C-alpha cells in the first residue's frame, strides 16, 4: 500500500506505470501544495488516458489533516468528510479516506480520514476501475486496480464488492455506459447492479441525486444505453415509475444526441410515450423547462400527426403551445419532434413570423375596450395573416 511519504516510490511499486499528459499535473511551484503529497484522481486521469479533453480535476491529499489544509489557505467545503477548495484555482482537494457502510442508501456511510489512510485505500473505495487511478506530480500513473487494462479492454468493471453498498454506483455505471458506448459492462458488475435493486438499496435514492445522474446520461453520446442498463438491472421501474422506455424511445434519444439537442428536448423525448410525463418530471425534481417540454411534446406530436394543413389548425397549435409568447420554446419543441417524424421547421417559423407581425395594439384600439371583441378581432387578423402567408 502507498503511505504518506511514499509518493516517490509509486512507479516501482506499481510497474508497469505510464505517464499521463501534463494537463493533469500541478504547477511546478505552488505554495499551497508544496510539501503535501497530492495526486490527481478519477475522471481527469481516465479521460486523458483516453485522449479526451481534460475536464475538472479532483485531487487527493495523503497524510494531511484539516488543520494542515486550513493553514495553507484551503477553504473547507466538505460536509461528511474533509474537502477543500484551493485558495487560487478553486479546484477540490479531498483528504484520503476510507468508508464503512452504516445505513441505507448513498448517505449511509461513515468516513475515516486519518493520517494513516493510504492512496491505495482511497482508490479502493471508488466505483469503477477506470475511475480508480491517480497521477503523481511527476506524471506517473498509480493503478493498483487494473484501470488501464480495463480501458484497453473497453470494460466497465466494479472495483470491489463494496459496489453493492452504494446505489449511486448503479446510476454512475449506467451513465458511463451512455458516455462510453464502446465499453461493455462486465457480467459480474451487472450482477452486483441487480443486487442493489433486490436488496432495496436503490429505493433509498433521493430524486435530486437520481436527476443529477439522469441529466448527465441524457447528454451523453448514446443516452439510451443508460436506460438499457437501468432496465436490465431492474432499477428503472424503481427510480422512475411510469416511465415507458423501449427501442422506439432509444432510437429517438439517439437522434437527439446526433442533432445535439438540449437537455429539455432530450428529456421530453424520453418521457414522450409515458402516460404522465409531467408527473415523472416532477417526481425526479427536473427543472421547470424540462417539465414544460415533457408536458408539451406529446401534445405537439399528436397535433402534427393529425395534420395542421389549414390556417385555423396551425394557429390553434401555436396558441396551445403558447408559441406567440414563447417562440423559442415552440421551435425547440418542433426540433425535438423531428426525432419522431418529419417536421418542416422553416414553414412553422414563417407562420410564427406572420402571426407575430399582426399589430394587436392597433386592432384593440379599433374596438373601444371591448375585451371579447378585441380577442376575436386579433385572432381573425392572425388567421388572415396566415392565409396570406400560405397563399
């Protein structure tokens, strides 16, 4: 195991080691970390080994106390365990820790961050081998759990049997399956994923935590793979009751990914065939825009399938979608609907332009404050504008 003060011996202890790109290395001179044993860990190391752009870096500090970090100007932000923000870069530095299961769910853990906790012990508590690697300040990879081999094999494999103690690991497994479509899930890892469901651990997940992972999965390269994994584990019905997911929805999500649609658009497509999409969105604590898209997209698709060939039908659809006030949202819904069937967005944009060109104020002034007459007159003017535009 790697203990405080053994950073210089990492390469010998874990041959063969490789060198990661320098983007994950700390500055050559950093007063805040000078003298500390620090490592970049997790996703930053994984992504650079895969040749992907470097994202946020997470750091582990071995052999230090909260008092040591405070003296160096680090800002404490951790709740359950000590995490600090670097005084300049604001990157997160966590003290090396171990964990022990103490209750249900992903919050049911107690943590230990003593000076004797090693880097290897910290890595062993992580979810997947590809996320359980670290990099030394001189660029060497610490990989005691075979993460590099699994990267080469394109395999998502759990670190240890503790995988079944934290239901968030199932969500992350599913999300990484969506992010890395070339990777398969190890059969033994899939078994542990099912165990998280049969043991009832997934029932302890709070909606906000589920949404956090679902949102990331929806924005991944192949969103449907997330829901394939959750369904195969038996978790989908537990975390999103009422969600209708099938091959049709999977294909439409892939269309959304290829078109680089937004999160609200993708979420609406996910929920499109469900009986109560708005209820699913609210249960998951989805943002208001996602709720609106999930509620409106099925109505829009149904109207388009019924046909909107007349000015009356076109105006009725625009009105039902609140397209006059929220034209951008209406166009966004049309873009999502393109993943369901053909939609001539340019035609609808011209229709929106025509009805918005009507001077509602001038029409109102001509009717001397009669609200009912004003409403009817404005609508008639918009219908005439549509007729003129389409003639």
